[in-house]
C-alpha cells in the first residue's frame, strides 16, 4: 500500500509540472527533520521512509528509525577529526562509512549493530592518496573511488561487504588528465547499476569526464562530457537508472548560480553524452532517479532543488534551500542532506 501511495503522489506531482519547465503551486517540498547537529552532512543513505543514515564533518554519523522525528549519533568513537563524506547502508543495522582526506584521514569503517560498534576495515597508507566516494552493487561487492596518484586513479574494491579492500591495478584504469580528480561533495562521484556496471565522475581538468567499468571495477574506459571543466568544475555526481540510461550533473562550485553546462544525459552506458533542453539554474552536487518512476529525477545543490519528470530533459526548481546530497529508499521515500545539519524528507505540496 505504501508503495502504491508513493507512486500515486509522484504521478500527481508530475502532472502539475508543466512540460515547459514551469511549475504549479510548488507541488513538491522538503520537510526538515531535527538532527540536533550543525555539522555538514554530505553522506546520505536511505533505506525507507522510516530508516535513513547521514554522515559528515566532525566524525558525525546519524541514524533515524522513525522517519526523522529523532536521530541518534552513532559514529565510530575517536573520529571527531574525520569527515565522513559518504555512507552506504544495507539496512537499519549494517553500514559502511568513508572518511576523506590525504593519507590516514581516508578510512573505511563498518558496523553491523546500528553503529553501537564499528570495525575499521581500511586506512590509507599513501600520503598523496585521497579517497572520495563509495558504492555497492549488492551486500558483498562494492567500490571506493579515489583521486589520482602519479597520474593513476586510486580505486578500491571489496567482495566481502566491506570487511576487506584491495587496490585495482593501474593497468585497468585510464591515465588521469592534468589536474583531474573527483569531487567528494555528495558521495555520488561513484555509482553502480545492475550487477557489474559502475561509473566514476571527474572534474578539475579542462575536460570533465566519466569513467565506466562493465566488470565490477576491474577495467575502465573514459568518455568526455559537455559539462564545464576547470579547477572548480566538472562532473560532481553520476546516477544510472539502468546500465545504459544515466545522468551526469555538476557545474562550477565557485559559480553556484551558473546554469551553463552543468548536466548531460546518456543512453549508451556513458560512451556519449548530450545536454538536455534545459538544466537546473545553478551548480548541483547530487542527483537521484526515483526507484519506481524512471522518468522522475531529483537534483540538489547549495542554491536549490530541481525536479524533472521526463527523464532529465526538462527541469523545474521547486526549492531554494541548500542541500548537498539526495537519495531514495526502496519504498520510494526520498531524502536530502546538507549544511548546518539539514536533513529533509520529500513531500507533495
């Protein structure tokens, strides 16, 4: 019943957004929840309308079991100096959290008891390495994307649910461009679809690229996108509805209201990209496909949130608040997180 209701509500939302990209009377809105922290929360993993995890600065990891009415601080002890930029949860008890930074600041922790205890499963030992985002194909197989070292991207893989990690050999990964790296802005610089396909978003170079793997991260190919390039620009997030249909989103974070060249779509697994009819009016750091309605997407960034009901071809802004990440649960519930401890749930009206 909840699933059917979610679909009905989102269909109604689609009907009140005009095809020209102008909206009705704000059919969608975010409803903030009281997290009790002012930490910036760039990591977000949604299980359902009741259960969600969020993570961020000052060692913060939060979990709610009641739809955001209350949040518990469940982060690993002794990590107040770490920034947990990404978290991937499998259920209310099991999650993998990634802290970012050079050298030993890049770490991975795993819990199986809702954050009561954590096990450190990876600590970076390369002074120049910096890990940014994590994604899982299933409860056993996952990837962590990291910035290049000596011209080669650092990519970790796991086949035991994050209990151990191994480095993907350089030979299978395209060399990095001058200045190229990944943005740890939303936990979405790496994403997966299906059982074997994965993508990594890059920026920092004159050309913004997307890397694609069809074999769970063992080998990769790179493709150029039309998104803006530069030291503060590029692809900040990628999302895929299927192994072929996906979206790359970003822009220039130093020009947060600039809406040029900040979004592209693909229908061939990322080999080619095209810009849509219109795009969000500003830099956006995260995007998600709704799990039931494949043509509906939500994008968020520091200057607002946008919705598309036609697969990403046209966009309408429905909120002007600041968020860094967005995610939807298997039951269709969508959440967003960001600065000053902001976490919100998506509602109709």
